[in-house]
């Protein structure tokens, strides 16, 4: 059976404000079909682009805030380099619209979803100065993108919600199931 890898990119202050991603990864490590899980800071996206160029197993990416922009930058860079694993899913937790003012993300290409990512689940909230962003493909469409408005949450806590963590684990399990069926 083919296994998948999962890479999660935290946002600014990720050890505190993106801690829910680590909880998701701990849960995914116990899922049959998940081979490798890693948590990284959003600023490491260039290094992960280099690392993933040599990978062949499908890789799911998860991001919170600036970490969403980092995951999209990795996908875009892999496409432009012509290598790397299949990217069947991105789970996004409240992408930040302020990526452009962060020196680590200025060359990232922003929050447009490249065609190398097959499906996206985007949990976003509508209040506060950070986040609040739907995702779209580079061509402006929402094909394969499920933007879900989440009421009653804050940007810094959205990935801590148990219901959204459960939805993330389910989405990853569906990727694994689709790979089993395709084999």
C-alpha cells in the first residue's frame, strides 16, 4: 500500500498560535497509511521545496495563517521546478492576507492555489484583522476548493477547534482511501 506524508506549516508565533497543528499531526501519526509527519515554521518553505523535490510519495500539506502561504509557495515552486510528489490535499486554517508584508514570504507568490494541489479545504473566519480569506485557483476559479466559513472563532485559535481537527483527519483519510482504490 502506498503511504502519504504530511507536512504542517505554522504561522507567526507558531509554537503558540499554531499549536493545534501539532495535535492534528499526533493524531495522523496513528492513521494507517500515513508514513511521515512534520511540523515546520512558515519561514522554512524554501528548504522544504528542496527536500520535497526528491520525494515520490503523495504529500498532504496543512497550514495556519502564514503557513498556508508557505504551503502554497512550496507547491508553486515544485511545479516551476518540474519535480516533487503529488499534492492531493491542502488543509488551510485561516490564511493571512498580510503575507506580502512578511520578508520571509515576499517571494512566495501569495495565496493563489496552484494546479499542483488537487483539493483544498479552507477553514476561515470572518472577524478580526487577520485571516478572513477565501482561497482561489491561480486562474480565479474555485475548482477543487472547499472554502468553509467558521463562525465564533478567532484567527489564533481556529486550528485548535476539535471539530476542525476531526474534519482534517477525515480529509486525510479520504486521500488515503482514494489511493487504495487507485492501486
